[in-house]
C-alpha cells in the first residue's frame, strides 16, 4: 500500500517525535474541537482524519458524528499510530496505516476529511488532495487545519513567511481547484489556520 522509499523524510521526521508528540502540545484540544465543529458533520456521518498522527482530533470528530458515525484515522508513520493506540485513540475511531496518496476507501465513501498539519509534509500535494477528493462525496468537506497560523509558525521556526508556501491563500485555492475542491473559507490567524473546501460534483 505504501511507497515507503518516497516517504523516508516523513518517517525520519515523525518517528522520533511520536512518543512525546501530545505532551509537546498539551493545550491544543479546544482548538481541534472547534475546528472539528466547523466541518458541518451530522450524527451518523463518515469522516477521515488524514495524517492523524497520535489521533489528537479523533475524540472531537467522534463527538460530532456520534456513536453511529464512522471515524477513520490514517497515517503513514507507524510510531505515530502506536502512540495513538497507547493514548486510547483507537476507541474513538479506526486507525489505519495508509498513505493519503492511496487510500483503501471507495469513491465518495466519506462526508468529510480533516487534515491537521498535513499539507506541508506531502510529497505530491495536488495528487494527494485529488485522492482525498476521490474518497469524499460531492458536496462533502475538506478542512486543512493547524493550531497556529502561518506567520506565528514561521516565527517559531525562525524563518520568514513566504508567498510560495502551499498554504498561502492564492496558491492553496489554485492547488485545491486542480484537485477537485473549491476553497470556501480561509482563516490564517495567530492561533489558527483553517481552510475549508467543498468537493465539486
Ligand atoms: C504535523 S503531523 C500532524 C499529526 C496530527 N494530525 C496532529 O495534528 O497532531 C503530520 C502527520 O502526517 C503524517 N503524514 C505525512 N505524510 C503522509 C502521507 N502521505 N500519508 C499519511 N500520513 C502522512 C505524518 O506521519 C504525521 O503523523
């Protein structure tokens, strides 16, 4: 399923960070819950957390779709999924080791995809966004979220913000349009990045 040789950088980066991932960001829970609440999901819906990591978003996603809904968390890095299991996130949804470039899901299976901190790590972002569009029904939603805005993240990482950044609004709008999504709202604030797009019919 997974083309590991093209993802060495992802595994090298996230494997050593997995064990203490949650403890590095202990205060993010409310921001994830607020973002999950903006997906427009209803009880019984099906949602994927793409690049779920330790599954921090899964409790919030479960809360919006309810016990009859479907929550999936997919990630490439085994250590992140192991940390998710240790944190009990497997009780909130089904954890899968999968590359977002090739998801083991049928066309239109989902009502929404949530992706936190994902897009800047993707090797082929447009193809990967197209694969996410494939598994979502027309009218379904994609939310690209980060609990920190672009400028604040750049400052934390000691670099300048750049218009070449995939998450800059014009670039993201174009990238998503090429992948079957229409960008509907965009917020880039100090404590939140949230881009919401709708799957085109
Ligand atoms: C910055 S972390 C965010 C994790 C989690 N969403 C969160 O907010 O805590 C990015 C995650 O994306 C995963 N990832 C990167 N590329 C991926 C791909 N092609 N398919 C699936 N997961 C991927 C990494 O393994 C990592 O766990």
